[in-house]
C-alpha cells in the first residue's frame, strides 16, 4: 500500500517522480491522437501525463529528467497469444529480434512444449523467459493432447497444471 500511496503522490505532483520524460511526441493509442507531453514515472510505471498548453508550467519534477526534444513515445506492443515453437527460435533470440521493433511483452501458449515434454516443457518456457528485455507470460493449455490425433509425452490433467498457477508469470489457462 505504501508503494501505491507514493505513486499517487507522484501523480499529483506532490513528490518528485523517479524519471520525467519531457517534450515527448506522445502517441495516444486510446484516442488516436499525438501530442506534446511530459510523462512521469515512478517504480518503473507511468503515473502521470502532462500535456503542454500555451502557458506551460511543469506539473512534474523528477530525480532524473530527460528532454526527448520531440522524439516519439509510444506504448509497447503486446502479442496476446503466440506459440514460440512456431517461430523456430528460442526465447532469447526471439526477444533480440522483436524488442527493437516495439514488442515489449508476449503471452505464450506452450502447447507443443507440453505435448513433447509435459510439465517440464512448460517450466522450460518459463525459465527461458527470465531476464530478457521482453516480458513473457504463459497461459496453460487446457488440453494436452489437443485431439486424439496427437501423441503427447503424456496426457496433462488439471491436477498436473494446478501447481503451475503459483508461478508469477503464469496468467491462467485457456479453454
């Protein structure tokens, strides 16, 4: 709660932000607009956006401040469902290719890893995603095998998958 309280105080301009990005051409994907703005961050999260007006006084001050001088600032792209095995790449190599292009997070369905290696295949995907500049999350496959035409390492049941729900980067399972 103290962390949230501090973020709220930074958002109100009562405490200095950890970082303020000044004079960014902000791409607002919700409204479809682009405009000049300052962005305040605390604890690695955006806590406030101050749009520029004709008589601009800075709402946010930070321990660090960077002038972006009109450079574009846009949110990262999230791939909401993918099979890393279909790329024929390991996660670190995949991250090396997609992060420079704006992808910041992926939600993985490790279905084929589960087919071939069972729960250990899912754990392999979770471990391979640690420490990357790409946030990786997993949705557990609800059916291994997916059909009677597949020959899995072994059939995974709900009881096999339940312990994985305790993992921080496992978001749940899909049906």
